[in-house]
């Protein structure tokens, strides 16, 4: 039994699918029984009015039939219920019920029953007021200092205060500067109304000022009417609290002190009568309701504050005295007296959970029974131990991470890419300057085997690719149900993408017995987009700056077989050259040798070779897999284009340096702009006029410089994004060429990708250059190290933007050199010891100085020719 949990004294659920709010709960001796015992009055938005008199036999009992004194449907939503002296000629308590367009006052009375069914209660309508405006809330009190009766003030949705002197309407006044209604309370000590406006200010209006102000119905007034009919409505005091208020309560537990309590969205305020702050408390949670009540310590006030974490906190002024857990989020809280039990906490949730609880705990009277002593049976213990050990051995044999029940996923997501492009392009806001930007349809299906709560789908694509809609939300999925969405993917940016792949991710929750709110789960799948999405068939080009040759161990396959979507069927099997025109303007040519088993890819841009090379190898593998050919392999024996790759790195790093310069210049100009503004403000505030001394001209010039620098920084950012996309494409190409050259396994290729492609996006705080440099340095120090001396070197634990790229280029060159000499990629701890056995004994490592000078690495790198082409060199045996 938890000490910090509200003890349930009495509770019930009100109706089915009814809604309740802050003003729907009230506790008072509404039937004027004179016993001092409160009744609970609850009204709902469905129009039901209920009155309860809880008296459980023992705490925690279920609600009895006789606990419900009265239940009646009033056919109109009940906004608020209050109990007061609302009928003239009597000081008895009556019930006021506020509807949207009506105010009703009832008398609640009980009749003694002659049979075992108990007493009978009924309500009688004393009077009602039909409202001309839609009501929001109300307050009551002895307005104007009247004795023995309460008046009612209703706030409408358009900011009018309507005052009723019991059976008659008194007057109405509009609040100045009104936008949205806020909470409303009445202070009898100052005879004023207190509310919180949309300006996030606590405002107080005197009743006398309201009474003598201009009538709300007089819109067109002449100067004579203003003088004769009253004065304008003026506020008594104003306090800016800087947030919207949830509720206001005015309490006065002694004659000398009256306090105004305001519950904000993040703070709790206690104000004096004149609007000065007595104290305030910053809350670290989102409150939902509150109620101040009398404290046992003189000069202090206790407050109950409920929050959206299902907690009820007890404060003595600003000190937290107690915190208790509730079963629901309370929207209203009251303190009542029942059956000689004073201080019962009454809470109401928005879905109708009404609970009467108290704090603390009950003494436990349970005593554990004595365990009978018995002799130990060692044979049974040995048999049980063997059985348990058998279960443990069987459990450790299975290598599955998931248990048997989760081998089939509870929810699966599949993505099906249309084999054809859309007949009518769905591209929107594309920056590509082509005549028609194609799009392709992707059909995504979510299949659920169990109940999945709040599933949401996200379609992830790397820029410059875009999708028509990337976020979807669904209702709860029933078992064996499915949802299907259709999206279109297109090229939005003005550069070719580095990948033609996307991911669909579905996040959802699965409820369990121990966790009804659900356990979060994620399901995902990938899909590959067609090459026709970013390029079109074109005439092959003979001349190109960059060329690559891919060797295979099988006879060349005609392009009509592996590229049917790019070859004209009329050319038949004779086509040995194929052109690809990218939407961004560049062109790539693919050539097949007639006499050897080679394919050549050539283009004017290094990065444009990647997508065509990847597509070629992928389609060749798929073609020979269909023919059940298992020994097909692609190899690369040319030179890795490191020099051209380094040019792309330098271009990207140069733009990063420019971005840093623009940031510094913008910071300087912004400081200068603010300094000029301060001087101008000082001149304008000076009572003695003084010349501006061209400060206005200087301000305008600085402003223009700030705008020009911002435009230049934005343009540089766009160029840097394009450069990073090109760098990723070239990096993919280099990784593929290294893997084909060294015949790396899948795990080793994964290490390469993690080393050279660690970031999906490039930022100034963490850039590609320093991240890759750290990763390559780690591999050179571990699995590719030459000796234990290199392993002892410590790397910097902090990544920062380098001054230049010379160290990075040297490390990449050394990395390829180590691979050329037999080094193997591995993340195991004993890789360095294995390295000595892998390296051939007669090979000496090329000094780093020689590598920097551009020495040719056999089988891996070659110098670029004077024409910019990559020269081929046969690997030495």
C-alpha cells in the first residue's frame, strides 16, 4: 500500500461517454438539511444533473443505489453549477445551473420515505433567465454589499458581463479590449470582479464602476448621451502574469486578509486585494485544476493543485507538503465534509470518474502465517535442479533474439514501387529546369496481426528527392486489418541524388495487461526507385573526362536485355553504347566491349558515374541470378580516382569555410546594427532634440549589408548542399571501386560505408571532413596499423573543423596504400596481431611523404593524365 496514493473512500463512474469540465462540479448542503453535511452536485455537457450523498459502509465500497439522491436530464449542456442564496425572500440555498442560452435556479428538497426505498428528492424550478448571448461561465456573491442574498454575474463568449439581481436582469457591460473569455471570480471584500484577459493580464473591475458605466446596448452615442448615461468602463488594477489562466479563486479565511489565487499554465500566483503579488510558485508540470482551503497554521493557505500527470499536490503557500497519485486526470477538485469526515477531496475527470478520497494510509492488520517446518527431501531437490538446468541449457542453445511469439512481427509494412512512371507527373515545387519532371507511384501497405494503437507512417527520402506527402496518421488498427496509402516520388533539387532508395517507418503501440497505454514499437521497410526517375535515354557521347572500366567473368550481355527501359527495341541486340541524360543536365555513357568481358562508364563529372555503375552491377547480378549462375563476379583493376575525389572534397570544404566567414560577418554586422539602434533610441528619448549625425543613414546602410550577407549565406548554403550531395555520390563510387578491387566481403563493405559515409546531413558543428578523418585515423591505428607503436597513438576525443584538408587526403591515400599491401578491414580487438600474418614479408610500407607526393599505388591509384582522364594501369603481380 503506497503512502503517496490517494485512498479511495467512495467513487463512481458517471454515465457513458459523457464529458465534464471545470465548472461541472460543486459541493454544498444544497437541500438545506442543516446537518452540515455536503452533497455533490455534478452537471455534464450531455445535460444530466446528478446529486450524490456518499456514505460507504467501509472505505472503497462500490456506490450504493441510495447514494444517488437525484438524476435528471435537462436537455441542454450544463456549463456550470453553483449553490447560493439566489431566491428573494429566503436565505435558503438554491442551485443555479448555467446553460449556453439559459440560467435556471432550482430548489432541491427531500421527502421522507415511508418504505424501505428511502427518502425521495426532487427539484423545483424557481425562475429562469433566457440569455441573449452565449454564456461562458458565471460567478456569484453579495454584489454591492447586499445582505442575505447572492447576485449572479454571467460572462458571455463575446465579453459581456450580464448581472442578475435574482429574478430580474440588472444590466450588462462589455469588457474593454476583449478577445476571448477567461476565468471569472468575485471578491466580496473589495466588491470587484476579477478576470484574466487575452492580453495575459489579471484585471479587476469595481461593481460600482460597472453599475455606473455606459450601458452595453448603447453603441452609437453622442457627446450629450455620454455625459448623461454614465462613464466609460475603467479597470481598477491590472497585473501582467505573462500566460493564460486556468482558474481564479478568491478566499478570505479571516476578516483581515483576502487573497486572489490565479492558476496559470506554468505558474501559481497569490495576489493581494490591490493586485500586488503576495507570492508565486513556478510549476514543473502542466496543471489542470486547483482549490485553496484553510490551513491549520495561521497566516498561511493550503492549496490543492491537480496536474496532467494524474498527481495531486498539496502546497502550504509555496512549500510542497504532500503529493498523491490519482487514478485519472482531474478537471475539477473540491474539499467537502461527509458523515463526520471533514476534508474529503472530491475530484472529477473529464470522462466522468467521480472520486472522494483522503490522504495517508490505513494500518495493515495482515500477519503472515507461520510456515510449518518440514524435513528437506534431497532427492526431490536434485530432480528439480536437473529439470531447471535442462530448461536453462535449451534456452541458451537458441540464438534468436526475439522469443517465439515475436518471430512473426505484429505489424508489417511493405512498399511497392510502380514499374512505370506516372502518366501525369505529380511533381510539385520542383527546382529542376527540365520540361517535364517525372514521378513514380509508391504503394505502401500496413498489415497488422494484433491491435495497433495510434499508428503513424513516415516516408523518408534523402534530398534532393521528395515525396508528395511524407507523414500519415491512422486510427487504431484492429487485428488482421490493413491500411494502404499511395504517394509519388520525384526529383525536387537541382542536383542528382546520391541514392535511389527510401524507407517507410511505422511507429505504433501495442497494449498489454501490465501496460494498457501500450508498448512503443517500430516497423520499417525499404524500397528502391527506378533509374528513369532521374535520367532519360540519350545519344551516347564519345568524349568524356572521367572513365571507369568494370571487368566481369562472363560474356557481355546486350543492353536490350539488362536495360530494356533505356534501349530502343528497333536497335535490337546491336546496341553496344547507351547514353543517360540526367535531369540536372549532365550526360553519362555506358559502353560494352564486343571482344572482351568489360564495360566502360564515362562522364564529364565524376559523381555522375556512381548511379550508372551501381545500376549496371545490380542488373548484371540480377540477370545471372535468374540464369542460376552463382559464380558471376565483377572486378575493378583500374586506378581509384583519388585526385578527382580530392577536388570534390576541397570544393565542399571551401564552401564550409565560406559559410563560417558569412556567419562571422553577419554576427559583426548584427552587433553594429544593434549598437546604432541603441544610439538612435537614446536620441529619440532625449527631451532635448539633437541632430542624428547621419545615424539613420548608417542604420540603413548596415541593414542593407545584413540583408546582402544573409542572401549570400543562403546561396552558399544551397551550393554547399549540392556539393555535399556530389561528394556522397563520389564517395559511394570510391567505396564500390575499392570493394571490387580488393574483393571485400559484405561486412568489410559495411565498415567502409560507416567510415566514409557517417553523416546523412552536413552541418557546421559536425562536418564530413573531421568525422571521416577521425574514422580513417582509427582504422589506420587499429586493423591497418603496421606496428604496436601506431596502436599506442591516442586520437583526439573532440571533433572540430580542420584548417585544411591536407591531413584528410593524406590519411585516405595511406588508407588505400595499406589495403593495397594486403591490409584487411576488421573491427575485432585482435586484428592488429593478425595483421602481421596477412602482410606479405617482402612488402615495405610506402612512406607517407612519398604518398603525399603522388606516388602510384599498384592496383589502386594512378596519377591523372594531363588531359584530365584517368589513365589505366595494370596491377603488378
